[in-house]
C-alpha cells in the first residue's frame, strides 16, 4: 500500500484551469490525493470510477451547473463531503447547494486553508455576524433572478418568461457579477 493510498481522495472540478491547478497543488500539499476535472461530465466520470471522500466544485461552468454534480456525487456516495465554490454567490444557490448535500458554500476567491476548514466543519457557527444593513436594490434583484433561475432548473428562457424580461436582457444580467450587498 503506497502513501498515496492513505491520503483522503478529493475531486476538484473547476473550469478555470489556472485556479484549478494552483488549488490542486495546494490541497495535495495539505495531504489530499487530488483528482481534477474541468466540467460536470468529466467530474462525474472521475467520481464514477472511484467515489471521492471530498469534493470541491465550482458552481458556474460551461454546460451543466455544479449543483448537478453535487446531486450526482451524493447519489454515488452519501458520505462525500462537498464544498461549493462560486464567483457568483447568491442566497438561492447557497441554499440549493446545501439542500443537495454540500457541507459548505464559499465565494471565490477562496484559498486552500478556507476550503480545508469548510470541508472539516461539522456544525454551523452561531457567532456569524448578522448584516446590520439591508441588501441594496441591485443585490435584491440579483438574488431574485437567481432564485427564479434555480426554480426553473437553470433554464434561462423559462426564467425570462417568469420574470417578464427579454431573454437577452436576462443573459446580460447573468453574465455580470452580483451587485455588492
């Protein structure tokens, strides 16, 4: 049995090649046997061959969203500890990720130590500060769009119909980063 076999397995799925490689190296230095993938199908293929003990999954990738992979990984092995990463943080996607089985949800940029801490957490934190001021109108709009998009299973056309918005307008809004709180 090699030293590699003793290390916990971790699947890292992110479409940003530079970020993926840097994070994979940092997590390997922290004791993980890291496998990488660039999208949901390649991540699912890697997990199907050997279900990982842990996974770090990007939310927004070309094709299916990372939420789909969270669901599939939990179907393969309900004990897989999953952290969802995203540069497009919203309350709706955070809630969905947790409902689907992720143990934590982090906004990018997150470093290896933050990800490791998130993977190892077993309880919530009652000391988290409650925001004193309400969300901005722009942020509320972003959250609402994300909620409806999630309800529509990621279907942009159906989301645009429900929001009574032109599809191209919605696509432009989705391409932007979320407004600050």
